[in-house]
C-alpha cells in the first residue's frame, strides 16, 4: 500500500516519466516506481510537517515512510542518490542484461573461455555458441541459465561414449548444485535428459526461460498463480483461491483468517449447481398490493420479516439466486420454503409464525406413520438389516408414503415419539 498518490505524481512529472516510454515494460515499471517513491517522500514529509510544525525531524519520518512502503531505508537512499547523479536514467535496474558477453568477448577476443563445470576437470565453452544478444530481465534467470549451460555443455559433444554419458549423469545427480549463494538446484533423471535434449537442439538459448521468472521472495507482496475457471460456474475458482491463501506462508495471520472466513461464507453458495445464477421460480408475479406490503415489511425493524420481504421482492424482479442469498443471508431451501408458504397462505404468512409443533396436521400424520412403520421388520421393505436405523427408515418411508424425508428429520420425529419401538 503506497503512502503517496501515484496518480497526482504521474501527472505532475509526466514530462520526466516520458523519458522511460521506450524501455521494456518491466524495466519501465520498476524505474517508474523508484522515481515515484523518491518524489513521494517530499509530499509525505510536507504533509507531516503541516501537522507537527517546522521542527519535525526528517529521519524518523523517512523511516516511517520506508516501513509503510516495505523497503529498507538504505534502498531509498540509493534511489535518491542515483536520481540526483544520473537523473531518472539512474533508476533503471542494473541487472537488465542486454549484451552479457560483450566484456568477455573483448577480453578473450573470441577465444574459448573455461568454466569449472565439474570438479573432475574443466570444460571449455566457445564464445560463438552464445548468442550475440540475450534479453534476460531477471538476474536470477540469467545466473541459473548460465550455470545449467556450463553443467550440460559436455553432452553437446558427439564423441562421448555411453559409459561416459552415464557416469556424467550420475555425477550431476550426486553433486550439490548452488549457482549462487542462497539458490539450490535439484536435478532428477528425467530433468537431466530434458536438459541434454535442450542443449543439443537449442544450445544456450534453450536454458533461457520463455519469459522472465521473478521468484517471489519472502517479503514479496504478489504471487502469480494459475486458476482453472469453469465457464458454467466461474465462481468455483474461489475454492482454489482459498487454497492458495492457506498455502501462502507470507500472508499475515490476521489477513489470512479474515480472507478465509469471507470465502467460507460464500463458497457454499457457489459450489451448488449452475442454476445458482438463475432466479427463484415464483408461481406468479406479485400484485401491486402485495408489493406495497412487502416494502413495508422490508423497512420494518423485524429482521426475519425484513429478510422474507427482501427475498420475495428480489425474486419478483427475476434477480439471480446467488445475489438473493448474499443479500438475505439465508439458504436456498429457506427461500424455497417462503415461496411455498406464500403460494399456500398468501402474503399474510409473514405476520404469523409457521406452526411446526404437535398441533400441526402434517407433523401428526408423519409421527403416526413413523410409529406404524417402526413396528414392521426392515426386510418387509427389502432392507437387509436386523433393526431400524434413521437412514433405513427414510428409505422405507419414501417407499411406502411416496414422501422423501431426510435421516435428520426422521431422527427428530422418532425422538419425540418417546419410545423407540424396535421390530421383533
């Protein structure tokens, strides 16, 4: 999060920034950010000075500014020093390698150079094997490419015997590969064969990545990830995003917890069928009188009545299920139940409380049917069990009464019967 207004600074220094327009995109971006960082401190200090007065010391303010922008204070000093000496050109990254072998060519005058690729002996690399111009923006990518090239160069020779090839492969497998401090490479048999094919067909160019690879450091604020998006339900990729957040170790604990909590809230909605993007099917359009009543309920202080009214009004406007569920905060089953009650009882169902108690006729019939059902043997309904279970009762109930009940509903009803009448 930058502590300076980048838009204002870009407008203010547009003439200076125009000097970078012909640079490659990544170099231009990094030089621009360094320039805005240097110039942004002046505005930041001026704002602080207006509050604290003219006696405000610069060093504490600079330390705070650098902490907010996640850079060491030494880096800021280097940016400012380079800018004061060389202007905005001095802010271009120094590791942009345009002609990495120009100095080597001049020194050796196109004679072979020697690299210590193996402890057993030194191998010579011909300058002519290396392209005249190599565009590698990332310093790490260049170091690794050059190391691998020197490592696998002996395989380019057609004079190696099969025994020599096998021995060299084994030495590469056993050796610890450290192209530069802090970077360690591990090769498998498969990767060794791939690199051998690369060097034989493409030479040094085969080790240059197709695009610059910038490995995320522990303090990096961004990471590149790959998401598989379903065209019928593109929001399913939020599940992959959740996994990336959980696996990304540098995300602050509080940020990770809040992000996962947010995704956990909405993931159950998008994980359902693709019809989540379609509206709830109302049996008819609401009348003007019904809409007026629902608007009154929506404005009222009763949360549940307001939620009912909101859901029905949105459904009447053909708004998708997903949007309704996010606004109302209820499950789709609950909203389907409200629509069913609207059809059966009319708009006044919002006023009354639905009777789920023992006086409810449907409940009494269900209890009576279950009591009768339990007194039969399970094998009466082709269920191979010695006694009843909630799952088997649900299957038998559906077979006999053509009504589907969940095992949980069966369980609640059986417990309220007061006695589990086992079949004998």
